C-alpha cells in the first residue's frame, strides 16, 4: 500500500510515521492487543502478582506473559488454565500462553 510521504523539511509526528508504515502499524496493533489481554487479567490476578508481570509478544493464537522473576513465573504457570479460560471468555482467541522471565 502506497502512502504519502512528507515533503522534504516537513515534520512528521511519531504517530503519523507509524500510521504510514505497514510494519510499524502492525507492530502497534500487536502491542495494543497484548496490552488488552493483560488488562483483561487485572481482576483475576492478585495485586502483588499483577505488579510483577508485563504484556509480551503476541501472534495469531499465542501470547507471552513476561514475569519479573522466577517465583512470579511459577505462580503464573499454576494459574495458566484459569488465565486462558478467562481470556477466551472475554472473547480473546488465545490458545497458547507462554511465561518468560524478564532478563535484567
């Protein structure tokens, strides 16, 4: 898809630049979807655990949750069946959820 490019010397906002790039707009869409999945879990997870996780990469049916440390990852792994069921009940088509520990 061809999109207009700004004239030389014309400024473009970051959001305009993202909108003009198929690759960047796709990445933004994936980030927004991953964040929506994470936000759907806010009422499901204990506040202490909620503070230890971040939304990770996503593709068609797979999502990754990022945990701050091994104990948070272990707890998330225990909760995975409920997390997946909760997301699907909210209309999110997640089939597989991976848990990864964030590197420092």
